[in-house]
C-alpha cells in the first residue's frame, strides 16, 4: 500500500511531507524533535500533524499485518481465488476485511454446522435459489433417523439455519447493515426495575432514546457505565422492521413469490435476531465507544496540557501548607530550587485552636528562611488557613496564594516520593508537593500519574492504553516545549525529554551526582548508554543555564552551533555579542545561510532563540485571590459575582473553583453570550474568570454558575413564556448529570 498518498489525502498534507515524516519516525525520531528540528524535511508540520501521521501509519501497518494473516489462512484452505485475493487486498478498513474473511474464518460448532453434518446443505441451496418447488416432497428426502432428521420441519429448520449463516456472511449486506445501525439506529436506555433508588445519578437515562450518530461522548460513556453497574438496560439498534426490510432487499428476488421465498424470509428473521443484530450491535458499541473514548481523551489531554503549562512562580523561597482541622496543618519550608528545609505542624483551627502559637511559628519561619511566597492547598480548611495566614500581618512582599492540590496525596504515597523523602511522613510529602507546584507546576506534576490529577472526564471508562499514549504525548509535548534545565531536573522530568526515557534519565542524574553539574551539552555524551542518536533527539530540549557557550542555554540544536558561529564571524562578533545586541541580529541576512540542510524555518527559529535564549513559553505568574468572606457553600447567594479558577473542562461545560471547597459548573450554554460548541474556545484550565451564581443546592453539593454578562436575561424571557408548553430538556442540559461531576461520580 502507498501509505504516503493515502495519509496525505486523509490529513490534507503533501505526500512528500508524509514520506519524510515516516522516514524520520522509522529512524527513531520523536514527535517533538521532528516538528522542531526537521522543518525543512517535513514542510514545517507541527506536533499534531506529525503525531497524526505516526498514528495513522501504525493503523495502516496493523491493517496490512491482518491482511497478510487473512490471505494466508484462506490460501491454506485452498479457497483463495484471484477475485477473493483482490477483494482482500482492496479492503480499506478492518471491518471490511473481517466481513470478507467471515465465511472462511474457522468457526466453533454452529447450528449451520450441525445442519451440514446432517446432510441438509443441498436442501438449503435449493431453497435459497427461491425456485418454485414442492417443499414437503423435497424436504422429505432428507428425513433420516440415523442423522436425527425426524421430520420435514426438522429438515426445513436445518436448511434455514444454513441459509441464515450464508446471509450473515454476505460482506455487502454487512456493510449496508452497519451503515443502517450507525445512521438510523438509536441508543435506548431503561432503568432495571427495582434499581431506581440506587441508580439516582443515572436518572436522566431511566427512559431515554437518542440517535446513535449524534449521541455525544459523555452520554455514551454515562449510559455504558450505568449498564456496566447493572442499573440500566442499553440497546443500540435501528427499528427492527427497517433492518429486516434491508436484508430482504438484498436477499429476496422481488420477482418471485413461492414457498421457498417464505422459507428464506423465515431464515432472514432468524439471521437478524440470532446473528446479524448481535454482531452489528457489538460492532456499533465498539465503534461508538472508540469515538466516545477519543473525545473524552482529547478533552483530558487538552486539560492536562493547560494544567502542565500553568504559570510558574519560579525560583523563590516558599512556605507550603497542607491545611487540616483535627490533624492540624502540615507546614514545610522549601529553598529556591525546591529543596526541603524544614517541617512543622501548626494547629490554628478547631478543635485545638492554638491560633496565637501557630501565628508566631509562621512569622518566625518566614523570617528565618526569607520566605517569599506561601502556597496553601485548596482542600479541607484551605480557605480558613488562607484567612489565618493573611491575618498575621506578614510583609506585603510575601505572596499568599491557593494551590490546587489534586493528586498530591497520590504523589505522597508513590515510589517517587518515598525515593525523594524516605524519612518524611506522607502528609509532609504532600505539603512539599503543594509548594513545588507553585514554583514549577510542570516539574512537579510529571511525578504524578496523569489520571490522578483530576482534569479528566470518564477517564476510568475509556481505553486505558489509548489514554496512556495520549497523556504521554501531552506530557512530552509540554516538557519539550518548555525545555528542561539538566542540572536541576528530576529523573521524572528528564524521562519525558525527547530521546531519553527512564533509563537514560536515571543515568543522567547519577552522572550529575558523581561528577557535578554539566558544564556543556557535549558533556552529555559521556553519560553511560547515551549515544549519538539519543543526543541528537534530546540535546536541543536540555538547557545548561551556566554554560560557557550561551547556546547551551537555548533551544538552538548543537548541530547548528557552527552555523551560528559563522553568522557571528561574518559580523566580526562573538555569539555573546549576537545574544546581547539586537542591532547585530538585525544585520543578519538569513538568505545567506540557506543550504540543502537548513532552510528559512530553522534559521528563523535560531534568530528568535538568539533574541531570548531559553525563553520560557509559559505565562507570567499572577497572584489570584478568592472573594473575602465566601468560604463555604452556605456563604453563596444566587446573583453573587465571584472570582474563580477553571479546574476542569468537559464536553458540556467548565468547572470553576470559587473557594468554597466545591467546584461549580458553568454549563456550555452559560460560557458566553454567544453560542459555544467547544468549551475550549472560551476557557482553559487554570484560567481566572468571573462567574455569577445561578443555583446553590447544599444537600446535593451542587453549584450552578454563569459567565454570561446577563445570565438571568434568558430566565426572564422564559418566565414571560411560561404559559407555553415546555419541551423536556435533554440530559446534556440538565443540572443532574453535569453537577454530578462535582463529586467525581463520573470520573
């Protein structure tokens, strides 16, 4: 198969771009490396396009591998005709290939197999021809006590079993039936009688029907979970009469009407109910699940990327507090590189309420360790602890801010945390993680299983391999997009650098510990097992800020150092001069340096790096404050306008933390004054927003929010139209399903 032509057509790019990308991937190139440092070869394909080529290439190779197995199997049976071989070779999807192979696929003992053993296949052939025959006379010839065919009806039944299997194995019919299921079928969900009380979170699906082709990801996954938990009965089929009519159009000769035709019609009904319907429903479930998984994984990956690329505070001395009431607050002090300096427990809240003592402790430690920022976890007692710290009269230069602590407990019990802090308690490790997240979210979050960070939707229901691959891609993209300081990076962070992985990351850390900080990128080649290929893939993404050569602190790849030296030499300057002087850089005529290997895209990247070597692409850190006096759901009132932080984005809206220990939902219809199809058009994780409170349900812990300029305007219009019949809103718009996410019920 000509992969490059097919992939180029599907992705709307040029064949030579696909071919170059395929070659680079086969040579061991990573997505970040290819998209950043091989722009001339790929025609400047970005990471998304390179990853799409990689994934589609793998699918096509898997299809070809299966095609070879199918051809071999049919050939071994002695049934591979030129026509059949051509059909197999032309099958463009796995489903089409399996349809063609179905009649030749080794089977378990079926009803049709048993009927054949009884010698009924010739009778089935006569009937399937739909000729006018004396059925009773024809069938009576097959009555044989020894073969357990005791009557005419038993003979006809066996013949129908064989015909049903033939119909089921018709590739053209299966393709049409698959299309009918997908385009005309419906998901029908009903509550299992007696489960109403237990299944209250699935109330919207107790009696629900919607077209398969338009059902959104979150509803497909919700119904499937309800079925898996034995609360719902789920069907995914078209109207039965439509399916039977389709089979008859394919199988029945419309010009004929006789007893044989009636037998074939009986076989059609049996085929559909016993063979085709279960088979198609299984396929449709797999296809819709795959589609739903892809959407859920896309949402998760996008949220994760935004979280990983959150604005870092940077290298500052930080105090981190993991808040608590009964067990107190765990307090740690960290140095500018995140090194652990001190631990203390304080008890400013009930029941101990040693507020004065806790205040003296905090102020003393702020002075002792020259603390520049205080990070407070946003969990239980978070707002109360924030209010306590702010009441201490600390210097205005000390930043006090809340930090999302999702996943900190996972980190504290992990092997990574035990390795870093073998002598510290779990709660202390959690506080360290909170502080480091403020300093550099990316460097700290890579230590946690991405699924535990809490920005996904139905992440436990989707294909776990596909989820892992997508999240690994996302983390790798974020890490390499920012760049990694090789002399301070953890093993976990280095693992995601292009071309490295866990073993080389560990070797780099051990080499650094034994020989001291790296002084140049070239020194990386001395690391055990880090060869030329790994160096090529990784070097451009590793930074050495104190290196003698300023390019070692930049994203300029070592393979282009000679080119930059040539630029400097041509201007009678040094590389340091190029970095410091904009006038010198403006005098560089890039066209003079274009060659077969290096084009304008790479030269423009080099020039941009010389202007700001190793520039961090993340936004600058800004202090965020929740509304004073609004600390719990009891403090909320409908109509309140509050500052908030987006914590999670789903297909139906965004969840926002307003500082009351319970995220609120901004439904899709309330994200903006205009129509919004994709929440990511409007918001991103960690974004600071202003919201209006629409609804507060304390017993069920649900908060409805809006980002509209006048969120109650539509409500007023609805009140004016209240005398008109109101159409029941679909589950996507109900608070029941959306706000259930607040407690992670669908996570």
